[in-house]
């Protein structure tokens, strides 16, 4: 098995896809992008998203999440929007953990604040903040950048394929919460 900055291969042979990604890295290295990211000890999600093309990410998404093949147009919509947004600083770091339970092995994406041990769900975070979140060092030790970007994209789109869809769901949850609180207060008065 070989693992490099692109993907892990069980058969020790890099695939044609990885060869193409490697050529892209070589081009980026010449332009300075690759060097900037590799020198950055804590790259952001936006930094590593910029390394890969949409085609490369979507190809890897289908590899990691085969059941998502029918949703590729939604993921493309999300990538288009992500690439149009400006990243916003956020102290939260993205953690991609490998979870092994009795039935399956999967990647869990969560947030971690500096000097805290509790993890946070990120699926309702504004996408501009996702772009500005740094990738936790443990994630970079266990996953390559393409895996990290792909798992983050899957998590980021859990509640919708656009930033507005996520914001609309948050607004619905807040409205439902206020309504429930109003009903509870009404019961207390009786």
C-alpha cells in the first residue's frame, strides 16, 4: 500500500487519476501555490480546496461515497459557490477523524476550538467560515488533502447544496424553537 499527498493505493500502483493530480501539483509548485500550502503548517479548508479541480474532487467523492453519484450536480453547485466566496477567519479547526465501530468505518468531520477538547458539529456553519477554518494537524497526519477536502464537502452539504439552503434551514430551526418556547410558556401560564 502506498500513501502520498493524493490518495492511498492498496495495490501499490498510482492510478491514472493520481498521475493527473500529480501533474497539477507540479504546475502549482511552479506557480508557488503548492509551495505556499506545503510550507503552511496549518492550511485552511479554502487553501486545500484551491489545490484541486472540481473534477478531481467529484471523482474522489464518488470513490469515497459511491451512493452520492446521483447527487453530483448538487456537489458541483456547492463547489461553484465555495469558489466564489471569500474566506472568513474562524478560530475553530476542522478535524477529520477515522471512526471504527462494530458495523463500519467512516470519516467524521467536526470542529475543535483552541484549548478545548469538546468537538462541535459544523454542518450549520456559514460556508465562508468553513473556508477560513484551519485543518487540525491530526487530520493531516491520517488523511491526505484530497480526502480531507472530499470529507469536508460531504459534511458541509449535509443540510443543503448552497449556503443559502443551510441558512434557510437555520432560520426554520430558530422559528420552530421560538414557537415551541411560546407554546411552553403558554402552558406554564395555565
